[in-house]
């Protein structure tokens, strides 16, 4: 069995325009009548919602650092029934975990190699012409085994600029799949964690339609379709990750939305009921839920609203008296005693943990995490090793509770972000991706 043919959209670095290219391409191919399966390489939990809006089909993360081969196979199998796969890379094409004797583990290039997807390299050619070909050729030759479809030249200033840049690509023997003129409106709004969430975009449908029209005008869609390919699927796990409970009350709104799609798909596939509720709308979790799960998000932007959400906080506290509650990153912060916003104002949170966090005292925390549980948490027993990802700017002011886990970065260095537990309540700063053996 093989996957549908696919491509991976990548770039030399972040900020080159690959996300807008990705969204425009997804929509343009869907408009052509194709069933398009999107994926995201790496641990990004924001982009898949944009992909879904563009393609009309759920997008999933593929992460070769955090996921074992069976789980990667199970997630790749979500593409069955699609006509074409389009995956978006993270950061630069070869950026990943560096270990002695090992380069790019968890990189977009590794995903493309595993799946057999040729790479479309999006190049920002602003400020250069023929020299862009040297950059592209370096990426093409860095790993000769990596399938390479060609390049899309972005932010081209003029017909002369295009002509000179194409000359360089022709000399290097690199196919040019499209040339995008410079346009200042082809950007997505951003904030401190990257893009704003899809649900927050003021007019996402109009933006995506505009990207698609722009791509259709300046990219050779037929050449892109012809370049798509894939390798053998190989064996897959019979199931995605199992649910941590049967009835799961899941916080879902602009403050809590960062859950990896493969987890939710696995929970549903195993028959679990997911009961969404909105803390920002002052909704309490379902009173008959077995578990309340607070995902990451942006509680620091809504701290005053959350502090005043009496029905939500009362329902959460009542649940925690007898049944488990778990929060990760933003959800973990909301379970604590207090959250200090960027202006230095302290807001009372749920008080189910002693944690106090501050967005005023910003500290950048980014990277893969491997956690060894010191106690049970929903879905996992003490001693289990988990893999996840941490990405936030908030710092810990107080953390008086018992640690939940020993937490290490991708290179094995142990860190202070241990998570915590109290009674039926647990929380972590890392976003769960998979059990380490999955």
C-alpha cells in the first residue's frame, strides 16, 4: 500500500512566506476538485487549524522526534481517500535536534524522506538575483537522497528581477514552479507565539481565497501536481493514541485551543466522548465528565475574563474534588493560584494548584521535552516516559506543589519545568505529543 502522492512545502528559514504559499496551494488544489490531505511537519499546534480551513480536511502533525514509527504510520494513514498530500515544514528544511553524530533529527527533511515527498523550496529572493540559486542548490545538495521538486521564488520585485533569478536557477538545473511578486498584504497576523489562531483571524476565508487566486496566477499548479510522489506506507499502528477517559470535558475557545489533532482523533476513534466548553464564555465543564482537560492557549491575554468566570471556576473546583483535572501550558497556568499579566496585574485563577506564573517577567521557553512521570496523570501511570513540546513566554514565580515529572530537553539536560500535582489535579508546561514508546 502507498500513500497518495504528496509534496512538502519548506524553506531555508522561517519568515519566507511558506505558510501563505501552503494555504493558497491547499485551497487552489481543492478548487480544482482534488481531495487534499494537509499535514504539518513538527510540533506546531497553530498551523493545522489554518490548513483545515483551507483544505476542508483535518490536518495532522508528523514529528519524527516525538513519534515512533507505528504512530507516524497511523497518522500518515489519515491520508487514505485523498488525491494528493501537501505537508508544511517547520523552520528551515534541515532544522531539527542536534546530537553528536546526528543532524536534523525531527526536521522537515526527515519527514519528507520518511514519506517520500519531494520538497518544494520557497525562497525569499528579495535583495538577490542569481545568488538565490546558490542557496537553493546548497539545499538541494545538502542531502542528495532527499527528493526535490523545485523552487517557488517569493517576493520578486520586477520582471527583470525574475529574469535574472531564473537564469541562476536554470544554470543550477533547478525547476522553477512559480514566481510570486512582492505583495505586502500576503502576510498573516502574528503575536508572541507566531501566528494568531485561525479562530481569531478577522476574515480568514477571504484571506485564503485571496492566497489561492494569487497562487493560481503565479504558480504552475499542473507542474506541482506532476511533481507529487510518495514512498510505501509500511505498517501502521492499529490505532492512534487511546483516550485518557471515556467522557472528556475539553476547554475550547480563544484562550484554550492548543491540542494536537492526532490526540483528539485517537480519542474519538476509540469511542471517547469529547465535551467542549468555553471558559471565556463562563461555561462550566460537563458535570458528568470523567476528566477535565485544559489545553494550552493564551490565558495571559484573557486573565481578567477568566478570573471573573465564576461558573467555570466553580464547576472546575467541584469536579476536582472527586475526579481528575489536567492542564498543559496555558491550561496549567489557569489551574494555579495566580497569573500576572504583562502590565503586572495579578489575577486569581482556579487555585487548584499553588502555581503562580508571570507574563510580566517574560522568559522564552522553547523546545522538545521528554518527561518521566513521578506520579500518575490522566491516561498514563507513574514511570511512563512521554514526549512533548514546550513553547511559552511565561515564567514561574511560585510552584509549591509536588513535582509531576522529571523533564529533560531533547539533548538530555534536565530542566526546572517539572509540572506539579495536588490531589486529583495535574499540570505540565509541555504539550503532550505521544508516549515515548509509541
